[in-house]
């Protein structure tokens, strides 16, 4: 595979929500499919998922990453899903070489977790685009993650689509299970956090988003743990100064979750 220079690929942050979005038909799945139609087919995908946290930083380097069903309590049909996209040992090595903030390990054991495959399958259902994942080092600060991501900027001009996969508001402990299917339902604090996050995103106030622990109670409730939020910082770090940001799937669900997603770039 050749990673020669091209026009800069867009960058995505996808609110992945429930694993069931992999097999259900709903407005959010439609949103993923529609955004996929606006993007040139990439040479490869580099995904940072909320569901791969490690001590240190790793990148998947196998030729055929397995589909990981890293969840429980869902219908058997979800466990039957396979997403047989190839990996890219070449891109893994290039990613390792670009990152100076960490000694990146080449991983042969992980694969594609549901934060990756449950959304990528809607963008590229034929599984014909190589995918690698970069892990989240849970020992590091938000500022560190943002700065590490900046080291990957050159990959955008080599046909690599970057996807951050998480959820900006993600408090499973407060989910309103009786209102799961009520589109747009959010607790007051969740809607407050969503609107404030959107304002920071659209005004390029990345530092306020990095300093999310200083943004008040609504943010504290929205982000009880950072793993679903940090992929946003990776996406924003790759934004060039004058690039357009477009929001989609911008709704709350189940009281304490949001599906807000974004695309950076005009392509």
C-alpha cells in the first residue's frame, strides 16, 4: 500500500452510542452513512476508540485484526457480527515513527473493538479499507493526548482518515433506561454540557475542552471518566486553523448520553 501525498482527508469524531447501533436502523446510523458519502474513500483508517485503554501507547499492527465483541448482555445477533477489514502493518509502523511523545508499541493481540467496527461498518460496509487502532494511555493528561495527536497530522495528506470514537456526554450510571427510545431526551445538565461543548468546538476553543475538569458541574456529570471524551481531543488536534467543523447526530439520548458527532474539513 502506498501512502503518497494527497489532499488532506477529513477528520471524524463519531458518537458511537450503544453497540446495537451496529445492527439497528435508526437516525444515528443514517447519519453515519450520510457522512460517509461525503468523504473520499481513504487509503486507510486510524481510529482512536474509547474502548482501548492501556498503560502506554500501542497501535494495532496485525495484518487481519479480529472483530472484538467487548460487551455483554446483548442479543446473539450482535455477537455474530464480523467486520473483516484488513489491518495495515505499514501504517502502524509509520504511526509509531511519527509519535515522539511516546515509545509506541506494535500490538498483535487487540483487533477492532466495538468503538471502531460498530461505526466504521456503516461508512465502509464492504470492509475494504484497512483499519488500525491507536490506544488511549490512561495514565496521561488531556493535554498530553491532544499534543500526541498533533504528531499524526501528516497522515491526513497520505489518504488516512482519522476517526475518534466515543461519546461527549457519557454517564452510564445515570441512564434513564425507561426512555431509551425517546430521541432527544436529555437531563438538564446533559443538555447544558452538550451546548457548551458545541460552542467550544465551533469557536475553536480547544483549550477549554482540554481543561474539561474546570468547566463546572455539568461537565463533571457528563464526563465521570474521560475515555469516551478523549477521542474528541485527538480529532480536534488534527484540525487546521481555518478548516470547517460540521456537527451531525447532535442529540441527547436516555438522559445522560449524547450522540453528537463532527466532521472536520471540506472534502
